[in-house]
C-alpha cells in the first residue's frame, strides 16, 4: 500500500507532515501547478502602487501600472539576477536594480541601461526594445483576489475554483463594492503548512477541546463549544469549509444575530444570489472557516467586543506559505466590506486582532497543537503510524450520516451535519492527485515507493 493510497482511504502516514522528500515534491507538483493568492486589488488601489509577495522561493512584484492594469512581475533583473525591488510595499513609476542600475517601468518594460552605447554598442549590441521583467506565467483575478500560477497552462481561475466560488462570495463580496484588506500580519510557526489548511477546511471536532477556554471566558454568546456539532461542513469544487447553525429567524434576523447592521444586510440582499441567501435565511447556516486548495484559508466569526451580549463579526484571509517541511510563514489579512460603516470597520478589526491576529486567543491555542504534531512527525516511529482520519465513515466507506439534501442545504457540493473529516480527506485527496502527477518524465522521485 503506497503513501498516496493510504491518504486516499483516510489513514494518513504521519510523516507526510515533516518529510523533506515529500516537501520537495510539493514545491514542484503542488505549488508549481496550483493557483496561488498573492494580493488583493485594494492593496494596490492607484497607479504605481505595489506589494512584493512570494510563492515559496519566487519573489513577485504585484503592481498596478500607469494604465491601471494589474501586473505580477518576477522580481529579478534581466542582467545579473538581483532583485529590482527590495521594499515590501510602496509606489513607483520605475524599478531600478541596485546592482548595475538597469531600470524598468512598472509595467515591466526595460527602459534604462547605464552606459548603454559604451558598454553594449546600443541597439546593435543589445536590443532593448521588447525586453521586460518576467511576468507570472498565469495571472487571474476573482472578486479582487489576485492569483498567479507558475503553470503557463493552468486552467482559468474560475474553473479552478469551481463551485467553491459560491462560498468565496460570502467572504469577498458582501456588496458590489467588494472588500478591502488591512495587513498582512506575518509570523512564522514551526509547523507543516498542510495542518493549518486542513484545520480551517473542516475541523469542528477540535473546538470543544482546543478552544474550550475561549467559550468559558464568555468571548462567545453560545454557552458550550459543543454547539459546533450542530453546524455543517461542505466541500465544493476546490475548497470547503464549516458553518454554524443559527437560531430560528429570517435572513435579516439571522444576520443581525451575528452582528451585522441593517444597512450592510440590505446590500448583502442586493448582492448575493437567491441560493446564497437561502443557505442563511432558510437553511439557517452561517459560513465560518474555509480553505481553498492548497493553502488559502478564510475566517468569519462574531465574538463579543464589550461587556454585553452584543457581538461583532470579522473576516480574515490567511495564507499558509511553506518555508520548509517543518516551518510555515503565516500571512493574515483583516477583510471588511468597503461600504461598511467606519465604526463597524474599527470594531471588526479589534475583534479580528483579539481572536486571530498574531497574538489572538484562537491562534495561540491552535499553534501549540500544530507545532507538537509537526515535531513528532519527524521521527522514525512516525513512519510506522497511520493517523486515523476516517471520522464520518463506516468500515465499508459508507457515511455515518447522510449528506444534506438540496432542501436542507441550498449550496453546491456535498454537506454533512455534525463532526466528520470529509473535508480534510477531500483536501488531502486533491493533494495526493497533484503529487501523483510528475512534472516531467525525468522526475526521479516516486512517492509511491515510500514506506
């Protein structure tokens, strides 16, 4: 039985969370092919605005050029390979390499070479026209989210998202104006990148244990963390997530319950489809955490922010950026509807920092578990252990509970109520599919040969 076969049946070889050979394959086969989030358009609102982001070891300048178009340019000079932009954020009409002074417009075009005629003989020695910084092989945008793929033949982003786009709209399109981001906060954890992505994709089972203290101190109005089992998990297209079960009420009443003011609710009703509204208003499910394969996650929650029963919702995007097999850089953004009242934005940001910022209470609970898991996965004994990730399945692979029907859950994909690991298995199944496909015939590593 190979590693990938074990993964697909829900018995996870423990060492996949800390193995250098597997990480090397992930770099090429997962991150070399999938769509990767790099920025949001709100981070570069004006011509010349840029941020510098990475896809593993590849540095990219995400910039809005003078014509207002979004460009994603490989941050490497055409001459000797120096990074042409070393600031993480700014505004520039040109980027100038600090090594030998080659300069580029913010659309990537090479426009300046010192001593061009003396050193190169002008155009007869080096044809400057048409030379540009290397663009990302594939670039696409959804609801202002800017994605790149290192695969020039990547499918269109909308096809890659599939039915998960239905749920992505809840986080990124609460009005026609879209969202704006603040951040990112950045920190590193000694944990494998897959653990966070799996956790946010569907792990409601850990909440009553890992996060009991958060409920006990009164941060949430629900008296018991076990209430999570009343919600549902869903998997659709290339991602999935969790929901809370809301008290009875109309669409408006349920959104008020989680803290949204009437003016924002009115815009949601104008923006979301009938099916998107039905999930909340008729089915009674409110979206919570989610993950888009492979490493982009979302949070929606509504803690108390004062000494009262009033709650305030917040949203967050986070990227689990691999550094090595046992280390991850977390990039975490606060997200809010652009048209939200300013007081709402202020309080929502405070709620985010309290829960899921770099020092947030949920953050500290989770990371302690993930670091321990990654460290233990590095030993020899971990190669003998298969972690049981079959929650929600019987021995014959039938489900413990039936999937919700369309009259119970109006969203696309497959949804289940209660504790289960359907989503974690779905995410790792997708991971296994990517790892099984070699980049080229000469790829020397066969993961199936591992114990």
